[in-house]
């Protein structure tokens, strides 16, 4: 079973999707919305692997600077080192996507909640080595050559989500997935659970570098699942 979590800083916009896999197919076992920490912990214990749509660390340069600020000069290079992790730059170079900065954008709040999650469950390696993966649903959609913008908004994005789900189900058999159309958060949780399955099978882009144990590493799929039809 793989768990995907679209993690917001607070429960109202946090959704989680638990997928059960069997014989190359999957079904939605549970979809939970407005998840508080207790519910996330309960679902995580049920899963074989968990994917969080939130950064799992900060740039090393930023961590060092905050701990003991030594930098006296300010320039674009310094700004970028403080703002973006190694994995963020990798995603930008390879896929033309720019993840939000965990140190300078509002994504820092979900990141703090993600770090609390890791702490509660004794996860010391943010790279995915302990079966908790950082995922990026919009990035996965782009790699699958599907629209990766405009699907999250509610209610306007519902039509886009319907089209996306139809495309996904042609490639990946998942029963009960219609429930994940309810919101952009629920849909991202579904994508996160799919990508987590790929990560668990070693079919995401990597491998992480040594830095990623502390900074985190964004696991993106290597295209559609093998054969373009079913997970193995």
C-alpha cells in the first residue's frame, strides 16, 4: 500500500490517498480530507511507503547561514544558494520546472509541518531511503505529457481533473479513483500515491546525492510505468 499526502500547513487543505496494489492494479482504499496529524500518522502506519507533496529539507547553505550567519556579500549566486536545494536545481535543469523555494516562499510552512511528521516517525534520512519520499505531482504530470497547470483550482479545475484522470486510467488501472476528483488537494494526493509506488520500485529519477539526506530529494517518475499499461 502506498500513501500520498498533499500536505498543507494546516488540516483543512490537507488530503491523503491510500492505494492498495495487487496483481498489477490498484484501488483507492481510503481518501481522507482535512487531515490532522493524528489521521496522517494513522494512515502512514498502514502504508508500506508514504509520499509527501512538500519539501523535506532546506538548502544546506540556508541552514548554515541561519545557524551562524557569516555571509557579508549579497549577489544572485548567494541568493540562489540560500533559496534552492540541489534537487530544485536538478528539476529546473532537467524538466524546465521551478519548485517553490522552501526558504523564501510560503511553501516553507508545509515544509515545517513535513519536518514535524519526519520527527514523529523517526525519519532521519530525507532522501527517501526510509520509505518516506518527497514527491511533486505537477512535475509527474508534466513528465507524463499531461497538463500540469490549472487543475488544482476549485471549482474551475474539476473539468481538467476529469480529463487528466481519464488519461491516467488508460495507463494505470485504479478502481475507485473518481473520489479523488473532489478537489485539487485530493487529486494531488492520488498522484502522490502513484509516484510513491514508482519510488518504492526504484523507478523515479535519481539517485539522490549525499546532500539529499539532509535537503530532501524530489522523486519524479521515469515516464509512464513500464509498458505504459500497468504497474508490475
